[in-house]
C-alpha cells in the first residue's frame, strides 16, 4: 500500500501509475493543506460526502449460486454465505469469494436510484452536485460535491445516514399513534411520510398472510388484510387504508409501517459515509477483483446502464487459462461457465475476471518436442 502521495499535474500522476502498475487505485475524499504529510500534519479542510452501495449489504438469494467461502484452517469450501464456524474443523476464519451477477447488481442499482431520489427530494441536493459511478465490482458510488456539506463532521454525516436508513422514526409523527387516531401518511406526502405510504402500498400489494404474521400481525388481522387486498389497493386513490378496515388498529398499522420503512430505507455502507478521511476507488481505473472499470454513469441513464457491457476494459485478444472453479457469469452478451478444472482459451475480459477472482491461472505454454 503506497499512501500519502500528491501530484502537481495529471501527467505526473499518470507517469507514476505507469511505473508502479498497481492492481487498485484509491484517492482520499478529504481535502488537506498538505496531502503528502503524515495524517496528523495534513491539515484537514473538509471531505466530499460519499455513499457506497454494495450488493454485500443487500439480502439477495443469488449468492448461494455464485459466492464461495473457504475455511483458512482446513480448506473446506462451499457455495453461499459463510457460516459462523466450519462444519469440518469448527474454524472461524474464512476467505470469501463473491461474484457479481445480474440479480445482485440490479438490486444495487435499485438502492442507488432510491438514494438519489432521497438526496434530491428530501435533502435538497441537486443532481448537478452528484457524481455517480459503477464501482467495478458489485455496486455503485455516489459523491456529493457541495461546499456547505464538505465541512460536516462525522456526527453530522451520521444524521444523514440515520435519515436514509429511517432510524428513530416515531409512530406519532406518522399519524399512527393511539393519541392521534389512525390517519396515516398518503402517497402524495413528502419525506418519510410519503416513503412509508409507498412502502406500505408495495408491501401490501404482494405480501402473504405468512409474511404479515412474521411481521407481528395477528393471524385474524393478517387474514382480513389479505381478503381485503383489492379494497386496500383502491383506497390509495383517496387517503389510504388506515381507517377502512374494521378491527385493524394503530398497533397493526405500525407493524406494517415498519416493513414499509425497511422497503424504503437505503442500504448504504454506513461506515463509508461517516468517514471524513475515506479512501475511495478512483474513477476510470480497474477493480483488482474483476478487471472491470470503475466508470462514471450519467444519472439520467442509470436505469439503462449495464455494468457487464459498459465497464469492460479489455475488448481485444484472447488468453488461455487453467480454471479451477468458477460459477456461470455474463460479460457483454456472452455467458461463460460454470467451470471446474478446465483449460481453455477465452476472450481477455472473462479471462481477466477469472484471474482476478483467483479462480484461474495463466496456462503454461507447452514446450514443443
């Protein structure tokens, strides 16, 4: 790790990268009087507000198909999320190998869109002050360049994080308290009231009786809600379902609202946002775990952005590799794998992905007799 570097010009920086050829390049989101000094002597001036959305923080079912854990003690390995301890030796130290796929990257994109919407509509941050980028692996980065925000300390940034997560929302503020009656938020409301209304609508549109009961709703009330689903859906054209179902009171709606908060909260890496000295991957550099680019994405095109097409860096040539074990994956319009102890020639981009994941080695050329 080479740190505390500063460069007067972009050419100086480019020359340095060419001479060192690092696997990953980061820069500080903070501004300093003396960037090359030790941390205590740098002179902190402020930091951009940074958000990191990674599929690792979003519950999806796809990881059991493509992620792998390896016990560092005995070498035992399996697909899926790592256990608390190894089933073979009871060891607790593992190596995780996570792969990007369409499912987890789509979930990360959905969270990113929610984040941008909340920053703009709730916190008044213009999209002109936002820079969005695909991380090169399993998520997205959003940077806020705003002089007023730049000097916020960690505590103030934690307040922003808490708002986006929906932490500490009191039912009385939502009209779902016994003292205020049972008139809840409407789809047209701003801020978290509107977000809870939308989240409630989405939850009740697709939920099952079992899911309602799991959320703490009593069996009889859960059945009644399922039976009245059409009526609930129709009620949103006016003031919502908060008063229309007999026997469904504020306590039940509060439990449902909690599910709505979970749906509408933004799954960000909270440590990244509160860190005022954060190192973040540099745009237009390779990600050392995939060989894909961290690439900027115009905010108005994010829904159409395809990381497996737009972030490919190596577009020419082929490479012969010996693959040990790899799940099925897509790059551009082609699907590769799954592979298990195979030697094959691949286009450079998928070969690089396999090499970066440690799933392959460059094949040795056979000597001619």
